[in-house]
C-alpha cells in the first residue's frame, strides 16, 4: 500500500451491529471477516485517566476482533498512524478491513526517533484535514511507542481533541506508553519536549502481533515492568522471576502476563495522578541516568551501540540503586535484587562499551525532571529507593537531590563494569540480539 494514500472508497452499506463495541469478549462465529477457528475470547479491562474510563481489549491473533472493535465506534472516518515496518506487518490489513465500513486514511512514517517530530506531525495534520476528518473521526495508532505518540498528538490537536485508539504492537507500547495520557514529540533540543495530555478512548492489544517483535525490543519493553516491580510493587517480583528470560523469547501468553503486571501498577498510580506529575514520577525510576545513556549512545560518532530505552532504564536503575546504597539509604539485599532482575531480563553492562562518564554526566544535566522542585546545579534530582517499593524523596514528587559527585561515582562504576565485561555472555544470551 502506498504511504499516506487514501484507501479505496468504502464498500456499499455493511450494516454494523450496534452492540459491537459492548460485546467485549465474545468472538462472533458469524462474523464474515474472521477466521475464528475457535479463537479465545477477548479479555476486557479498564483503567481511569482523570474523568475518562479507558477500555482495554486483550487477545491473541485477533485482528478481526480488533477491526470489529474499531468499526463499533461509529466513526465517520478513520486515520491510521503507523510506521513503514508495522504498515506491512499489520496496519494495512487492519485499515483494509475497517475501510469497508468508513473511509480510512493510512499515514506512515519511517521507523525511528528521528521521525517522531513536528515535521511528521505537521504533515499528518495536513493530510488528515485534506481527508476531511471531523469531530466524529477516530485516529488509530498501530505500532510501537513512536507512531503511538505521534497519533496521540494528532488526535489531541485536531479540533482540540478527537477520539484516539491505540493498537500497540511492541511491548513498550502495550505495557507502558499506551497506559498513559502523555503524548509528545521530540525537538532538536531534546526528547518529548512538545506535547499534551490526551487519553485514549480504547486500547486493543493483539499479543500475537506483539510477540512478532525483535527479542531486543521485547527485552527493552520488559525492563519497564521490572522497574515498576522494583520501585512500586515488589510483590510482583516472584511472578517476574518465573516469567523473565534473558533471551527474551517470550510467547504471546507470557507477554499478556507481563502486560497485566504493568497495567496493575500503572492503573493504580494513574487513578491518583493522571498527569504523572506527583506519585507518577515514580515511573521515572532509572530514567535520569537511563535517558542520558540512551542519548550518549545514540550521538553520531559515539562509537557505542545505541542503547534501547528499556535497556537504558535497567542500567539507570543499577546506578540509582548504587547511588542510594552509597548514600546509606538502600540495603545490600535490595541492591542484589536489582542486579538479579537486570540479569534475568537479559540486559548486560557491556552495552555501555564506548561511553565515557563526562558525556553521560553532560546529558544527565538536561534531565526532564529539572524544575519540578528547586535544586542547585550541583544536585541531580533523582527517584531513589530506601527499600524495594519505598521511595525516598522530599516534597510531593518523590525526588531526592543527589550530589553530582555521588552520581558520577556510580556512573563510573557502571562504565567500568561495562568495559570489564568480556562480551562472552556465558549467561547464554546475546545482549545485542
Ligand atoms: N507515556 C508515554 O507517552 C511513553 C511511555 C514510554 C515510551 N514512550 C515512547 O515510546 C517510544 C519507544 O517505543 P518503541 O520501543 O515501541 O518504539 P518504536 O515505535 O520505534 O518500535 C520499535 C521498533 O519495532 C518495530 N515494530 C513495532 N511493532 C512490531 C511488530 N509487531 N513486529 C516487528 N517489528 C515491530 C518498529 O517498526 C520499530 O522499528 C519512545 O519514543 C518513547 O519516548 C512514550
Ligand atoms: Zn520509560
């Protein structure tokens, strides 16, 4: 299918079942679109984002059910937002089914952070308006967190907000970015600097599609669930010990269990803090150093392997635990649990090979948690733990001002261990695979 092309006009009247959107979990054996050779029914969940109750449908190999959920929204037009990889995997097929009931536009961008920007957004706004979207139209994000964020911003801006549906296809999108109202794109200055809050109307996850992602992307997404367990709900750690595998060769059912863990933690936090500014800042555990590792490794000419977001968060948690231990706040047992889970999830410190402490410290200076509370330039505001699931931190944002020299010492230690790793991976996995 041609990028940004309008799909053919809709087929003549295909009367829709008005109950389609409330028939939350039963596959319809008479559905003319579906294979339905005894598909398991969709599971329905909900969570709250401010005054919005978000419906979540979960299934395996259930694209026809996803399409049915979309057509049940009674939209006059659909705008699908995807990337060029996911377009071929699933988005074109989904748009093709849905456009039998209403005109559909498929907007696609090349994969990667470099395209999560205002230029892509502006082009998609123009194409959507050319397509004559109205307040009754629905934007459908199909893909990972990148098309998800672009679509979220597109839906939030068109007519000051039209309906948004997420069909996440990566672990990070399913378990993290779609369970949020935050939408943002990057600028030349930094990641996620221009955005707004716009909650989705509906989320539909086909774990059969999510399981098609690369092991490294699945590992990266799973790290966020590990973060939630360490920082917010250590009661999940035994389940994670059972589920986690360094090779990240997860089945669709494993991924659904991992999703349920994330949903439990995030929905609890979002209930009290839908804008993720207060207790929601705990979700940023590991991100202060994590973002810096991500940026430093992605810089042109860094000579390092670009570290993925979740991998960077895992390494950032190792640093946060080390810092808290050095400050006398976190016990050795809790530090060891960090090490153990980071090992089980399959993130190796050798990912930091080629990075230097100065560059990482430079990026830490631009962390987006600056400004929540007053701090001096010699401090780094970080989420730190006093015990598993117990944040330290003064004020309402759970941030601790940490002397830069303490952060520097822990970053030094991380990079030293990265250099010493022989890359042999006798743990039986390939950290870069
Ligand atoms: N609250 C929030 O808004 C929030 C939270 C977390 C992350 N994010 C954002 O999410 C982004 C990262 O998300 P991501 O890792 O999903 O990135 P992504 O969207 O780039 O997806 C990663 C890669 O996987 C490919 N892919 C997607 N689905 C696939 C499938 N089913 N099979 C095979 N390949 C597939 C994509 O083409 C891409 O190359 C970042 O920009 C981050 O800022 C936002
Ligand atoms: Zn994250």
